[in-house]
């Protein structure tokens, strides 16, 4: 009984501390401890929080960990694994909606903010197509499942199919470097120039290719990487 009251009191004090002061001053394991309150009732979650941080290296590492790997940690059940996987997914949705508040007269700023949000919590490199109309308004954002830096013709067929399905007249490519800088590779440059020229054959302008790494974004066009496109 005493232990139950002790946990209850600790949780209440911790919640009140969060509501008053937020999370910025708390170490990663304390943030995890609070989060685990909501999947593990009536139990001290501090030790499990430490285990998770040690296993995956950081708070972000825990929140990015695959569902099946989370389940291999002693004390992590299905509810906890789902809760931890939800956080980055919710954060991504949150930032995507927040990006809608960017000034609409600056379409590149809108696209950049959307793509930064799109890649929140994604740990694998992927290629994304942003389809725009003739007034440079976003029609749709699609993740393309093919590789990023090879098989140009395969990429082009998939990208063109998507763009044409929305009657897009302009498109922007985006891809992420989850564990590196936002600088494009030589293959990124060569592939993008080839795609620009292929898109022109169907009267669609590929306006830019944005490389995202965390909160960093590099425009290949603005940085001069696309010199050589017809």
C-alpha cells in the first residue's frame, strides 16, 4: 500500500512539475519516465527509462527505435512500444500542420517547412515528390519507394505517374540524409539534372531538389548544383 501511494505521489509531483516548467530542464531519462507513466500504471518507470536510454543511446534514439526492437527490452510491452512509436509520428503530423501557417506568397518556404516536417522521425533515406499547380500551390506530397540516387528511368516513371495523377505543372523533389549533412552527393546532382530534362518532355517543371537533414535544408538550385540542366 505504501509503495503504491509513494508512486502515486511521485507521479503527481512530476506531472505538476512538467505543467509548471515544461520538459526543457529535464534529462532524457526523466522525459521517458514521464511518458511511460501513461503505458505502465502503478509501477516505478525510472529504471525502465534508464534501460531504454542506455539501449538506444538517447531520447531520440528511443523514439526512433523500431517497434520490434522496443519489445526486446525487458519491461516494454505492446502498449509501451506503441506509445513510444506514436511520439515521432504525432510530432510529424504536428509540424506538417504548423507548416501551413508559413507565408503563402513564399512557396519555397512553404515547401521547405513541409518537407522538414515530413522527415521528422524518419530514420531511412527516402525520396519525396511535391506536386504543385501552375500557381505554385501544393497539391500533394508523396513518398516514392524507389531509391534516391540510382535507376533514373525507374524513378522518372514513378515520379511522372504521380505528378500527372494530380495534373501538376510543377514539382519539387525532396530527400533526407538522416545521419549526415544536407549536402547533395554527385549522384544526387547527376540524377536531378537528368530528371529535370525528362520532366520537360511532358511539360512539367522540376523546380528544385531539397536535401533535408534535421532542421537543415539545402536547395540544390540555389547552391548551383543544377547547372547543366537543359
